[in-house]
C-alpha cells in the first residue's frame, strides 16, 4: 500500500488554493461552461466539493472511529450542490471550501490517527465494508479527479478553436 496520512494531507490542503488560483476572477463563460446536458461546470464542481466537506469525509471518518458496532455511512447526495449553491457566487463557494477544508484537516490531525485506526472499517451504502485508509485515499483522489474534470471542461470551451492542434491535445478527445 502507498497510503500515507501526512502525504495525503499535503495534497488535501492544497486543493482550495489550486482552485482559487485556477478559477478566482474568471468570467462566467469559463466557470459555467459544461460538456453538455447532465454534466457539471467548474461552479458545480466547487459546490459539490463544499457539500463533501460538510457531509462526507469527516463525518464518515467519525463513523469509522466511533467504536460503535454499527458503523454505517449515511448515503451521500452527489447532486446536493445544485440546491445548496443556489444564490452563491463562485467566490463565495471557493471561500467556503477553503474554510471548511482547513477546519476538516485540523480536525483530522487532532484525531492522531494510528496505523490501527487506518485499518478500522465502516459500511458504505454501495460498496460495503471499507477501511479508513481507503476513505482518506479516496478523498485525495476525489480532489484530483475534480481538478482534472474542471480542466477538461474548460479546455473543451476552445475545442472548435484549436484547429489541427487537436491531434496533440488529448484532453479534448475524452
């Protein structure tokens, strides 16, 4: 296994600043673009990340570390951002995401998680038994996945404009 908690935290603490640098101050043409029906814009992704900070990673960590015999996760609403983000600017969401992430990582550090803790399990509604290390590794990859998604969606904004260079731009072919 490659999972290391401190290396994971290194990545997790950078995501808000990456998104602030990438998206802050951009026109809505960039941040509201999607790949078509039923797909997400950068704005939607940031709202999704905010929702996850509130209801996913730390609450599920708490379930796993609770010591309770029944350690079932609450289902996660992957689409809650469409309602929760309503009326908020992208800047509001980026600020909220950064604040929540800082709070969550401070909470995670305060747990003083051991290698034994990382092997503890909870029950995911779809996957069944999962370990704390799997949950925390997923948190990191989830961030990276959404950074890549935002990059892909924004790149496709110019798909028809790059001309023959499309042959060298793999991001436009997915």
